[in-house]
C-alpha cells in the first residue's frame, strides 16, 4: 500500500523544483557567456537569439524565485498549523 505525501511535502517538493529551475537558468546564462573554440562570429539569427534570451533570463529567474518563496511560505503555513 502506498502512502500519499503530506500537503507540506508537496509544497516543499514544488519549492525545491522551482529552486532547481532557477539554478538551471543560471546555467543557461553561464553557457551564453562562454567562449567558443571556433573563430567564426555568430550568425545574425544566433546573435539575436542570444541577446533576446539574455534580456529575459533575469526576469524569468526572478519570477521563479517568487514562486519558490510563495511555495515555501505555504509549506511553513502548513507546518505551523499543527
């Protein structure tokens, strides 16, 4: 017989997943800042894509951190109601 997770566990696990997502966006940022081995410049399309992603990364990451904060607050609320 399986046991379902508690409400607090669900909120905590969701917050942990949001944290991983924010860290993954940091990896995206770091990769886009990396040097590359070939000496060819980016194509116009690739340069535009990189600029667009860089412009959006921090705002998306901030939104994910807000979600994480809300989820952790929900988990704390559930833990404190006991």
